[in-house]
């Protein structure tokens, strides 16, 4: 018997033939597959072996006997691709090649808003079966997967709209191509002071990531959210209303961190045209704050230095002040409108003032300029 097996499939007897089939023809990895056929002439109790060559030579996977009509069947989990056949005394069936379809899962996780972190996650089983590519619209890029087959890829969220993410599997030998598709929508809801929910959380996270100063990153659209939106609208030359619609959302999805006008060192920049303040460290903007400068345009333009710091609230309503020229200072104030409104100082929101005061010392360079 062993000598006959080592000859492999294809050795047949004139008196006996064996048919052989696999159902389903391309099983999913790990699912049940049935290997069946019939032995002629039909004899009950005829021994039949299921043999396979999955890369290291032919071997017996299982044994059974025929029914009275000569039929037989094996059922087992399909976990190895290769050549399979059935062997009875005196005959071996023609071999059939078994290719497997891997298990591929995909799910969408995250916040579905422009600029937010939205992911597709899943698992490829077995991990060695091939490579993965993510396709969204006309774009595609490779997805690396871990030794256990799990993968994570970030989805594009630059614009509002409806999209389909396709995780496409390119097979190694022994496996067949497949893909997992998931539809998702990038939403652009209207938000304003008082709004609450996951959209607000996504907005605040995005503003924070772009360095716009937000006091609380939560699900509530408060005054701090309004002021951060104002600063964003100012930087991008948009209508200054502190509200978020589709235009603001889509701009958030496409934007990057603002660039410093003076890309060296640590300093403060005040842009009088756009009415914003940039805190700069190592030449990079680390914080953007909504401000209001002199109503008559009298806030002095130039390069200055902080020469005096005054903590707390003074008699003029100036809160935690950084003086950089005579009586001109950057300070918190109860009213910071969307337009220039001060007597010449640079007003910032009250809640921002103690932090700015603590972060910058006497001698700090202050640039004041028109865009």
C-alpha cells in the first residue's frame, strides 16, 4: 500500500476507477470542505484514502469506506491549498488543485468628519496568504499587516461626501483574490455655540491638531470652540462668524498647520490683517489665538521685546499683560470682537491670558505686522 501511495495520483487499475470532487470548489480558509466521489465497481466497505500534496510530497489525510452504491465522502476544515485526490485499492482519482479564499474582515472606526481620524481595521487569515491594498475612489495604497494578520489604515477625510473603501487582497500561490468593501460618509453638519455631540468632538480635535487654541476638547461647542473657529476662519480669509458649515468643514479637512512668518527661534507673532496671534517655537507655530488689535490701526508694527509682565487684572481691565512698547501690551480682555476694537493693545480672550503669560518671559521677541 505504501509503495502505491508514493507513486502519487494517476496510477489506475483497469478493473477499478475513482471519481473525485471538492465542494465548495474554493472554500474559505478554515471552513468545512467536502471531498467526495464514487468507486467503480460499487462495493460496500471499500477502503478509500484522502491524499494530498500541500508542498512536501503526497501523504494520507484521512480514511473512510464506501457506501453500498460505491460513494464516499470526507469532510474537514480547509486549511491548506495544494493537490488532492482519492485512492482506493487498485486506483487513484485524478488530482484536483484546491485554492483557498482567505478570511478578510474590515470595519470602519473613528469620527466621520473632514480632517478627523477615520480608520479601516480588520484581519487577514492566514496572514501569509498575500498582500493588501486599500482603494478609495481613484486612490490606492498598500496596507501592511501584522504577523497575526491584523491591519489598520487611515481613510481619507478631506471632503464631505459618500465613499467606498475597498480592501483588496492580492493572493500568494494557493489562494484566490478577494476583497472587503465598506461604505462610509464624511459628514459636514452645521455647528455653533451650544451644539453638542461627536461632531463637536471631531471639530475640536481637528482644531487642536492644527494648533488652534481650544480650552476643552469635549463634545460641547462653547465660547472657546467659537474663538478657535474664528481664528481658523481668519487665518484662511473666510467669513468671520465663528460658525461651522460645509465650507469650514471642507477647509478643515484640507488644511495644515499655519506657517510662521519668521521661521526661526521662539517668539510671538501678531498678524494685524488677519487678527490672529501665533506662538512660535523652533520656527514652528504651536498655538493660534484669536485677537483684536487697535481700532484705529495704531497697534505699532515692527519687531519688539517684552520688557515688563503684569500678573492679574489691572485698573484698565487688562488681564495678565505682556508689555512690549510703552503702554502697548498683549493682554486678556473681557471683549475680544471679530474686528480691531482696542485702544492699541493686542486683546486676547480672558481664559487664554494666564497661559500666554506663563509661557513667555521678559525679553521675548514680538513681531507685529500686516499680512
